[in-house]
C-alpha cells in the first residue's frame, strides 16, 4: 500500500517534481540557446505556433505510451496502430460517409488493438516486446492491404477540423492534444483505475496481495494505450489529410523517448502526465531548433541518438543511489535496478 | 469468463483481418499507375547537356526538400541543385525527411522552411497524398514550388520529372532487344507502396503484354530499397523459376548486379538508375543496359525553373527528363553517363 | 571461487530450463520445421526441396544466424539489443571503406573492432549505469545510422577486393560461405556459453541477478561481456552481409534487429533472460528462413507475409507458455489459484518476470 500511495498521481513525490523541474530547465535552456542562435526565425510567435502544432501528435502518443510504461510494460506497436487507425478512419469516412463514423471506427480499432495487446501481455504473460512486436508487424501488413499500399486521400474537408486547420486562433491539433492531456490526467490522478495502474506498475505483488485484480488493470492500461495511440493517429491523418499505414513509423520509439525524458520510468509505477507533456515538447523543440538553425541531417541523427541515451542516464541520476552505483559501478538493489528490465521489472 | 473474452478478442481481430483482406482486394480509388505524365516539354539528352540555369535577379533563398539523404540518387539530386544554385547566384538550403513513410516529418520541415523564410522550393514529395498539406502551405504564401522525383496530388507545383510509366515501357523495349528470343523472366520491383516503382512495373508489364507476347514476367517480387532484402527475394524467386532467360529491376540496387548468384549473373540484366558501382557493373558486363533517372538534372533543372519563375519568366508546367539513351558498355563513360554521377569527394551541405 | 552451478541454485522450479548446450523443449520446433518443409516440398516439389534452394537458404540464414547468436547473448543476460542492424550497416560502411583503401584484413579488423566498441558502450551503459537496454540500444541505433551516413556521405561503398567474396558471396567448396562462417561462430558460442564459466555466469545473471551477486559473481563484467559478444557477432554478420550484397551501405541488414529477436524468441530464448539453447537458436533461425523463403516461392505478397510473421512471433511465445504449463494455472486463477500462478509466473522466465 505504501507503494500505491507514494506513486499515485495525486501523491506528488519530490522525485517526480524534481524530474519535471529538470526537464523544464533543460527546455528553457534549449529555448534560450536556439533563440540566441537564430533570434529572427526561432524566437517568433509563428515558429512557436509551429512547434505547438508539431508537438501535439507526439504529446498524445507519449501519453499513450505512458499508460503502457506505467503498468510496467511498453508498446512498440503504437506507431503501427496510428497508421492503421488512420487508414481505418479514412476508408470508413470515404465509403460510409461521415467524419464522425470514421473517427469512431478509428478509435475503436485502436482500442481493440490495445485489448489484444493487453490480453496477450496480461493473462497470457507474453513479454510486452514479443506481443507488441508481433502486433506491429501484423498491423503493417493489415493496414497496407486495407489501403492497397497507398495513402488514402480525398477525405471530407471537414476532417481537417480535427488536427489540420485552426479553431479560431488555436490550431485544432493543439486543442485536441490539450484535451488528451486533460483526459489522461483525469484518469491517472482522479480515478481508482489510475491509482491501480500506478499500484500494479509499482509493485505487482503488493497490488495482488491487497486484492487488486492485476490482469484487469493491465488490460485496461493497454486499451487506454491503444485508444490514445489511435487518437494520435487520427490527428496525424487529419494533419496530413490522408490515412497512410506507415505514417506512424518512428513514433513508437520517439514516444518512449519522450515519456522517459519526462521522467516516466521504464519498469512501471513512476511518471506524470505533465512530465510526458514536457518530454514531448522537449523533443519537438530540439528537432525544430536543429532544423531552423541549420544543423545537417546526419549530425541531427547523431545528436538525437546521444540525447536519447543522455535522457536515460539523467533519468537514473534522479535516483539517490545513482552516484554510489557509478562509484562502485555495480547496479544497486532496489527500485531502479528493478526498473531496468523493461516490462518485467516489478519486484515480486 | 477469461476464455470467452480471449476468444472474442481473437475472433474480432480475425474478422477484421478477413474484412480487411476483402475490402483491400478492391482497393481504394487511388492513383492510376498506367498513365504517362502530361509533358509540356521533353528535352533530349543533348538539350539538357547544353542547358544553362538563368542568372537570378537577386539573391533568392531557395529550399530543396528531399525525401532522404541516404542513397546515391538523393545525394546526386542535391549535387545538381547545388551546382545550379551556384551558377544562378542564389542561396540553397537542403532538408531531408526520413524516407517514403515519413510525411509527418516532411510537413514539419515545410513549416520550418517557411519559418526560416524561403522564396522558392524544389520539392521531392514523400507521399503522393500525404505531401499535399506541405504544398498547400507554400501555395497559401504564394511561394513557387517545383516538384521533382515523384508526384504529389496537387495542380499547384511545376514539374521536373522522369516519366516512370514510360521508363517502364522503355525498359521492356531494351529488355526485348537484349533477349530477342523472349522467354520467362523476373522483374524485381521496389517497395509495394511506392508510386514510382508501381508505375515502372505497370509500364513494363503493359508494354510486354502489348508488344512482346514471347516475353513473360513470371514473378515480380517487391522489396524495400534494401539491396540485401532484394537479393534474398531474388534468390528465393529463382528457386521457383529456375529457367528464366532475362532479369530486370526498377532500381540498380535491387539487387546489386555483382551480387546476383551464378549462373544467373550471366543472364541479360537491364535496370534503371546509375551510380559508380553500376558504372563498373556496366563495364564488367553484369548490367547490359540501364536507363538513367537524371537525378542530377532534376536538381539542376528544378532550381533553374524556380529561379526562372522568381525572375518573372514563363516556365513550362511539366518538363520530362529523358531516360534515353540508355547507358551500355559503349557509352558507360560518355559525358551523358558522367552527368549521372557526382565527384567522390562531394558531401551535401544540409540544414 | 569455487565453481557452482548458479542456475541450479537460482531456480527452484518444477519446469526445466533450457541450457545452452542441452536440449530444452525443442521437439515442438523440430516438428514445426518439419511440417513447414513438408508443406512447401509437397506444394512446390520442383522449387523447394532442391540442393540449390538449400544453398540459397543457407546463404540467407547464415547471416541471420550470426546476428541471432549475438542477440541471444544479450537476451540471455536479461536484456536485448536493438542496435544490431544499425551495427551491421555501420560496419558495412566503415569496414567496406577500409577494405577498399587498405585491403581485406584491415577491413575485417576495423569492422570487428567497431563491433566490440559498440558492444562495450552498450554494455557499460546498460550494466554499469543501469540504463534500460531499450533506451541505450535505441540511442545507439539512431547514432550509428547517422554516423554511417556521415562517413559515407549518404552513398554506398563499393569496389571491394575480390577476396571479400569469401565472406558471404561465394561458397567454401559446396558450402555457402555465410553458413560456414555461422557454423564456426556457433561452435565458438557453444564453447563460450556451454563450456566456459562465462556461460554459467551469463545464464545465472539472466536467471537471477541478485542471487549471482550474493554468490560473488562479478555481475558487471559478465553482463558487459554479453553485450560485447552481441556487438561483435553483429559486426561479423555485417561483414558477411557486405560481401553477400556486394556493397557497403548504411541500410545493410535493416530489419535484422527485430528479425534476430524474433528468431531467438521462436527458438525458445526467453525475453527476460536465463533460458535458451544453441539448438533452439539454430532451429528458430531455420524456421524463419524456411518460412520467408517458402512464402516468397509461393509468391505471397509482402503485406500478407507481414501478417504471417507477426502471427508466428506471438504464436510461438504462446506455444512456449502452453508447453510450460501456464494455461491451466491462468484459467484456474479465479478459483483461488493465485499462489500457484505466483510461483509459476514468478519463476517462469519466458515472461521475463522472475529475475529476482
């Protein structure tokens, strides 16, 4: 129960706040550097709006990924899920008319994918890697067959309202991302479901012993993950005005990176919605900034790789035992060591 | 209870797969792969060799937006564009997405390019439909766009491009010249969702059907633009069709000619595109004919056209670059062939 | 230190775990492989059951086997390595460049050295600092792809000395060179993991890290060793692939990251560590190679092949659970079988759950 209370969304721990502050500080530093470098282009309202627009999809996938991470697993099928849901939504929109029907179908497809993942990983105890890798491969094939290997275009104009065009002065994708953030926060911080997701991710054993139906919450977390991923996929499809199976490629890894940078622990039980939001924005500011200040494509890749690893290291440095561990260079006992093994980290 | 939930979930997924396969068979109303480009001009190789880019009236900011910079084709395109920019006296900035599955990255780069300020864009679309929003962003700001390499589904941009469908047809002609007795052959295709590859395959198959009844495409395996995967697919396909008499592919690296297992490396092999290794392969007899893709001229002519437009000149809407004459052992080091290569020390300046 | 069988200490389990040189539950795999071969042979009698097809499958499978042997080390110690494919492409560029300018030997040395360094960096970050293998190897993947392009300027390397062909293109006598090299690597890995103490420790660490530490095993050293082995084998596979496809290119080997994990998992190597055998790895690679070759011979489209391989990955893990006796326990859960499941899940490594 101690774990439950400690890591529940509403029981703010100093650890999580410190994590957020670190990301925020890094974000501000990055902003200042880029602004000083290219004040005329980076430090403009227009570019800030750009970053917001670009970040919105990543924010929503990062939230999706966060559910899987919190429960102690992860989901590398989110990218394929995005593309697949986008294709399903687009095809239904064209063939059966109606943006609403299409969007609902896309979201249902995403939730269904999450359900299958959840059942495989929960009660059937397939490792998250194998289950979601299989799902990824399967979805790519299925989506490409559904779309005949092409992008599905010629969508109704009103579809751009959910991710493409602006609502008044606010980009719709940003508004939708804000909605997703609010929803995720509500679920994680204000419901029993959220509390148990943290609890199961923090210590599966403890949760089981206090009578939590672990498998049910595991399945629920993956369904939420699938649902949010398909939501991101639909925003992306609206932004691109097409459904394309492989358009989510890359988001699976970026979303994990965003969540981890934002302080979500691989291994479960630790992480906050605000952190995932900051992590996603951080990545987007980095890519936009590198683009705008004119760093070469190849060097951009190298920088991104280093930042991902550095984020992982910094994430561990939040742990008080870290320094001692580096000194001895032997992994210490306890939570963080447990958290090292993806998807199967909870001590039992 | 658990078993019921499980069964339901798998049944649903199975049903979705079957439904997907069913509806997929018809396919969405998509691109017509069997149509040539509507060219306004068709410069010959000679005309291109003597083409000079116009001098810019002032130092314009031009952006070249590439699909990727991982591959000879893309780097050559960048080289052509850089040469043109130098001669025209304009600034060139190059961006690159991460391949044909990343329209999101290209859209983001288009927004960044606009943020940074640009007068004209040479645009290689990542996806025929998925790149439309990026073009629309430029359109809204009245920034001229010249599309190169492959098409985007918008009437706005000017076009400088090789005609993939006609290239496919021309390759069939070349192939029949190399294997006059016809017979069975394998045609290695590119990614099954890439427009350029599907157009080339369509052109090749249409021409074979129309003019060469003695030739038969027994298999057209698809693979990503990955020489290893293509080689694996080819060797597997060869097991099913050991008696083939000719071999063709949509791209010189699918598979790399020198990697074709013996005795099939003795068969006539015709392909498309050119790079230094293919030049060696042509000289060594591994490749009999290759139709160049003129990536250099797509960059060069692309920048030239944008500069012309910015200068206020009339430019042709659709310029189709020549894929003939094909490169064979006889002209493997000709001026025309050398124009399909860039100096070994060249490195694209991106960012 | 006295040599103790830590894996035995660490697993008071009813179910027997697969050891490297021993046999685990491979019978099912053999049956699956035989069934696959039979179906393809009956359906395509002139194309599938031929010497030339066997040779061509050995050519493809040899490269995959080399990577998978490496991947198995990372899996056994309780992690995995997503950077193996990028490693192969990077070595193709770096080693290829050296081969063109300084000869075959220099290329091989440079390539393998690069693999060792990559493995060492991965290992130190994962085992030393405790960063998750996912984050580390993902970062490494991203970095290597870009770095390879930076070196090669985005173009492929070509024009190797003809002696390079013996690494993966031509045969050693009637035996295709990739499978010959892979066989040598397999023997080497059999010695390292099955005979030497390192193997015992790597299995032990993957099975129960804390018990190993308590028993005085230098955990850090052997965990790093596992990643170094993984990086090295991937770089050798990269050299083989370079020779097979005749160019050095950053995207050489692309897809082999997930493919190697899939092959190992199909072969019974547990994600989570501590379980897996050499025979299983060889069988896993064989099943995947036969499956993809057979489907291509059958002319099955790329998209449908994706669906089949996705299904096979999940199915093979599920089948492993059935063999491990998981299902009855799971289904009895509601009627109070919690403790039984706990014991089972807690100590079953196939789910990667029972590391401590």
